[in-house]
C-alpha cells in the first residue's frame, strides 16, 4: 500500500471559479519553476498561520478581475495574477518594507530591460 504525502489543497483551491488552480488531469500545472515556488511559499505561509487563505483569495479574485483575464487554464497568466495577489497581501500585512520592495522591483525591471534574449548562455537555443 502506498501512502501519499501530497498536500491537501482542498482548502486552497476554488474549483469552477476564476481563482481555480490550473490543472491537467487533476495535477497542478506550472510552466516555470518560479510558479511552483511561489505557490509553495504562499501555501506554507498560510499553513504557518501568517495569514488566512480567504484573505489571499480575496486579493487573487480582485487581481483576476482587474486583469480582465478570467477562467484561464494558462499557468503563465494565472501565476502572474497569483503573484500580484501575494504582493497586495504582503503590502497589506506589512511582510516587507515598502521601500525595499520598490527598490528591488525597480532593480529587477532594469535588469530585465537590459537583458539580451537573443543569446543562450549555454550555447543552446531554447524552443
């Protein structure tokens, strides 16, 4: 008999709503490593009692509504909305110093603006 140590996501999902987690054949779908890490971080912080899931879900629903893209199965779109919701919750709860967060965001934006996407660092082309 095999035992599953899978995280019980029933409290963290909202099936049949815009905030439903992207799934394929019942499995969570992430199309970039940061999405899975962000999801794990948010679930961990919630389970640790840092915030209530309903607080996060309210921000997620608002971020989805404001983006104008609802009921998406595209993890790339969903997790951008998810990240926006976490940023809003973090700001509301004071998880980060606002000034530091803005400085980091500005530095990342500048780094991304100057990165050259036409060359691969490993010499391979990614498709």
